[in-house]
C-alpha cells in the first residue's frame, strides 16, 4: 500500500511534517477540518507545500522522522526542490 510524507505550512507560518496511508487530499482535509487535533488544530488553515510518495509505510515513516529533525532552512530547500544543497545544510555550524 502506498504512503506519503508531506510538509504543511500552518497559518502561523510554522511547518508540520506528517505521513499517511490515506489519499493525500483526504489527509489535508482532515487537518483543515480540525478532526485530527494535535499540532495543526490550532494552526489552521494549513497548505500543502511538499509531498513524496513511498511504496511502503515503513519507508514513509523513516523519511518523516528524518525531515522532522531538520532545521527550517533545510526543510525549505527540500520544498523548493533544491536537493543538491541538502548535504551542505546538514553540516553542523561551527561556533
């Protein structure tokens, strides 16, 4: 069964990263309805910025966890499709 990882922009300009086995449009509608509760409920409406399809939910969950740990600038590069800059953004900044 197919699965998706997605990034939403919330009304407060924060990002939410999630995954689902459902049709992506249905999942976004659930976020916007407030049905899901949690982080997005008080930050509606949400807008889909990026998604990726996976053949297996386990792969989607792995990617979701990875992206959730990224800094905002790295998420924004992914959203823009700038995959070539992701390794440089992963490098820790020196103090």
